[in-house]
C-alpha cells in the first residue's frame, strides 16, 4: 500500500462560511463503508477544518471493482494514519473534539466494522459522545454542509429542510423526501440496479476500467447521444421507481454485435447514448415525484442530487433545468463531497448530535440499513 500516493488532500474550509450560531461544535467523522478510508473535522459553522481521504481505487482497479476482503485489510492499514493526519492538519487534539461520529452502515461490513471500532475506541478513551451515522444519511445531508449549482458555483449556505432528494450512488438509487435529520420518506427506488452500478458495468464492458462513472461522463461529453438506441425503462409508466438492468442488458446486446476493439468515436457515442438514457430516466421519475401528493403537501423548495452519481455533469445540468421548470431551486454537494468522504459523515454526526441522537448503548454495525428505519 502506497499511502502517500492514495491520500487525497482536500481544500480545507474553502467553501465554509455559514452563519455563526451559538456554541461552536467540532465533530470528527470517520468513513470506511466501501473503498475510501476517510476522516474529517467539521464545525457547526460549516467549516471543514481538515479532510483526509485515503482512496483504495488503485488497489481495486485491476479486479474491475471493489474486493471486500482487500478493502477491509486496506482500511485496517490506513485508519490510524488517516485519523492522525486529520487531527494534525486541523491543528487539534482529541481534547478539542466535541463529538466523534462514524459510519455504522450500510456498506461492506468488514470496512464498516473497522471505522466504527476506531470511532468507538476513540470515544471510549476520551469520554466524548459518539454518533452512529447511516452512510446514506451522510450523502443525504452533505448538501446542508456545502451546496453548489450545476455549474459548480458555491451556494452560500447549506440547503434547508424539507427538500426532494435524488440519492444516486454506487449501491443505491432512491428518491426521498427529506423532512429533517432522521426523517426520510421514500418516494421511489430502483427495482434492480443502482445508476452507479449501471455506469460501472457499462464502462467495464467498454474496457474503460473502474470506477466507470467519471470516464463515461468524460467520454459522453464528446459523443453523439442519438447514435445508439437505449431503452428508458418504466418511463412510460406512472410512479417514481427506477429500473436500470434493462439498460445494462441493452448495452451488452449491442456490444455483442460489434467486435472489439472499439474506436474512440464508437466509445464516445456509446457513452453519450447510454448516459442520455440514464438522464432521461432520472428526470422522468423525478418529474413524477414532484407531482406526488406527499411531496406537494410538504412543499420542498429545493431539488437536491447527492451520492457519487451526483458528480455527473449531464445529470446535474438536467436536474437544474427540471427544478427551474417546476419553480424549485437546485443544489448538489460540491464534487469532493459527492463520492464517499469523511466530511459528510462528520456533518451528519454533528447534525445528529444536535438532534440528541447519540449512542447510549452498544451498536452493531449493519450491512443493510435503510434510511426509512432511522
Ligand atoms: N461523473 C460521474 N458520473 C456518473 N457516475 C459517477 C461519476 N463519478 C462517480 N460516479 C459513480 O459513483 C459511484 C460511487 O459513489 P459512492 O461513493 O457514493 O458509492 P458507494 O458509497 O459505493 O455506494 P453507497 O453510497 O450506495 O453505499 C460509482 O458507481 C461511480 O461510478
Ligand atoms: Mg457512498
């Protein structure tokens, strides 16, 4: 493991600057649910004092996806150093920290256990309160820490409750009405794969490596979206659920008819056509969600997209247009807070702490943990 190479040093507090409100709280957050070992310290004024991400992507790339046992071992090797560097970067010791938070699920259980045990150990040794963060809540609340427009412009403060959330990540694809901390109503979800899985699998079929989303996004920017005919599953049906497995199958079938190697032009057009189908599906389902009686009654002001797939430029642009058409604002976390990161966990920990949701009995990390069970 080459720690230096894999450490991503984030810009500290570059987007901070919420309004000072009462007593300052410092939260140390730890994330380890998949292939990033990350820690961050955030304060209650939305400043990120330190943020270290140790990315395991280079270690999994040769297998074309995350290998759970390798991920767990890499987390063990990295976790102490990541936490130590986070404290050192912020110029803080554990005594300065008010709350410790870590992902307690859902995710690859080997990795979740390592981050959770590290946080539990720190909290017990220092007597600090501990928050068990649902990883999906980390994604869901990230735009309350920092938010950006589709063009990437930083929006001044975090998004206010309630908001309509498109949560699109590697393992999940859901539309949620976010009413408050711990208060999530499921409006729609995928019946099979997540959007991130579709991006990763299509990239793999094209030999573009792992993770697939960023490279498909970049290739699509130079491609012709009208060249290949991908299906738009469920888009002719009412409701807010998704299905992406048919899009993957369509990709496989089209590629089976075409002998590899593929030219750059072919790959660009294929990525653009595939991505357009995902964008259409997400837009179609969200338009229905905006008409859902529960959503209308709650009157959310903002449409938010979060999770790793929220990095996608075409999805961000399409959802900003959709929001404007429906008289809503649009927000997404800045790029570095979309994929897994410690800052979103620290922020979710801080928000849960303020809501009194701290651990008062042993917690067993959970590989599955729906947001609606919070
Ligand atoms: N620009 C992009 N366009 C589309 N997808 C992207 C882009 N950047 C990243 N992704 C996708 O985001 C996913 C990773 O997101 P994230 O880190 O939130 O997932 P995860 O933590 O593995 O899953 P979950 O949060 O559901 O447990 C991958 O599938 C990746 O391909
Ligand atoms: Mg995630």
